[in-house]
C-alpha cells in the first residue's frame, strides 16, 4: 500500500502534471477575465477580480523560474540512418539541438514520432538509435524494461537487463517477434506455471538479435509433442539461411544449447535476424490422441529462446524476470535498431511486481552530459519547487473556478434554463437512452455485432 501510494505521488507530482495544470489554469484565467464585467459594479467585487489575477501572475513567474532554472531532463539520443549505429548521425532531422542529436524528454514513441521527414516512421528504411544518460530511481525495488516491436537492448550500469537477445515465446510481448508457424500462447499449470507456445507447422520463424558481434550460445527450453508410437523429434536450427545444428529432443521440458560462433554473426549482426526451426515430423492430436479434437499440426512446444555470450555463466536456466534496482542514480544505455515498418518504443518502469508498468517520466531521466556537482541538492530543490507549483496551481484552479461558477456561470444559467430548454434537453436524454437500450439488446442477441 505504501509503495503504491509512493508511486502514485511520483506520477502526480511531475512536470507533465504541472504543464497540464498550467494549461487548465490559463483557460480558466481567460474565461475569468472575459466574464469579469460581472465583477466590476462594486468595490468588493473588484477585489475578487484583481486578487486572482495577481495570484495568477505570481504562479506564472514561479513557473517561468522553475523551467528556466531546472536541470535538463531526458536521455541523449543519437540517430543513424543505418542499422548498425555506425558513421555520423543523420544531419537533417526535426527538433535537433545538434546534427543527429537531441535530448528526448521521455521515450514513448508511436510510429509517427521518429522524425526525419518521416522516413523513420512509415518507410521500411533501416535506422538505429542510441540513447544514453542516467535514471534516478525514487525508491528501492524498481523494475525497468522496454516495450517495442523492433530490436532493443537496455543496459543499466553497463549490464544488459532486457533486449531482443531473448524471447519469452509464450507471452503477449513476444507476439511482435513471432513471424510464421506458431500457434497461440498457452499456460502450463502442472507443477511450475509458465507461458509457452506450440509450433504449428513444419517450420517456425521468429526474430532475435544482438547489438555486438561475439561468440554466443543459443539456449532454448522446449518439449516435443509425444504420443504412443511417435518417432524421436529432430529439430534443425538456422540463423537466416545459415544452418547451425540438428538436435534430437528428449521427452519433457529440457534446456538445449547450440554454439553460435562470431564468424556466423558477422554476416548478420549487429542487429536483428531470423531464427528458423525445422521439424522432422508433425502430427495432429485429433489423429493420434483420440478423443482429442485438436486439429493443429504440432511438433514442439517452446518456453523461451535466448542468445547469451559464450563467456557468460553456463547455468542451465535463463531468468526472464527483470532485476530490481536500488534507490538512486543509475547509468542507462538503450540501443534500438529497426529494419521493418511502423516502429514503436517505450521505456517503462514499475515500483513492484504487483504494479503495472508505466512510461518513465522525464523528471527522473538525465542526459549523458549532466554535471554531478551539487546534483542531489539541485534535484531536491527542483522537487520542492515543482510540488509548490503544482499545489499553488491546484488552489488557484479551485479559486478561479469557484468565482466563475458563482459570479459568471450561475447568473447566466438563469437566462438559459427556461422551461422550453429543459423540455428539449429531456427529450434528447430519453432518445439517447432508447438508443443505448437498443444497442445493448442487439449486442446481447448477436455477440459478433460490434465486429461487423
């Protein structure tokens, strides 16, 4: 409960909230000044007019001072018009402080947000981006991850914690990486529970990648489809069109390793490539396991697949649960590479496993060139000023909104709320209710109504 409250306060007391309140206060201030003629006839009402205007001017000065004095926020980004982070960054791009570089306040990119006259958004030209900087975590136990539909590699304190080098195949986030020959995600409940997916053809393909060339191991946890009289299943693994190895799978869930030398990866990395699984035989459960009605052509069920450097620990397990981090400043680097179409990307965090992920706000991101001299003191003062700005604007919004209601809106309603106006409004509400009832009944009669 305390963690959830802290995370809510972290999101509420943010620069985004302050900007939203500033816009709302500006709109109310304009309406207040526009309707100020109703406050002028008496001396008392003149005070009610000038006091809010004076307080609004103080709030404007506080906002200008805060945004002029505050630390730079966001991550330093370098954009390349090639898929390998090589050469000079692109020289012509909108909103760039320097050629090919800018500070992105937060990483929440829809397809149209990758601006280089928009070839970074809807065309299929490859591009790559590298963001660097620092993330300041407000408490212990935070998780960080990246949600995207293309190759990403997230490093925290120079340790790779999340990326396209590993795919938990049975999860919803993995669906963007699966290309052909797969069934739907399922959940295993016998003993340890986890998500998995069956292959559904003689060949299955998905995307995987690395951001540097080295000797790797391809690890996978899988289980062959076994039935009475079934022959041993053989799995052939290829990267793009380069065969790696053919495995004879054992019954039950097992973890397998295949060496991937850097001589193979030099042809396709750094970046994304296609992993091809070919199966010696497939079978329909409805034909070999009666009375099953399953018509799928099954071969192998997969839990996860990952590429790991050959020099890493040779433990047989691979953890997909994101690590947690301590409170304070952490170095962050995110490499992204896209070779397809309509890319999207989000850098997310959550304070605990029970909390949903949300985009990391700009308040807690700092660019790579930030100076650490008196940084802690400046960030503390910044948070105090930001909190003061948000609280004062909330109070002003209540004050100005109340004056608008009492002295402008209510007197105007006396001329609007006539018997005829109320009658017309009632007729419209009845018609709207009848329409909703019709749609509700129709949807109940035809479940696919909204999918027509």
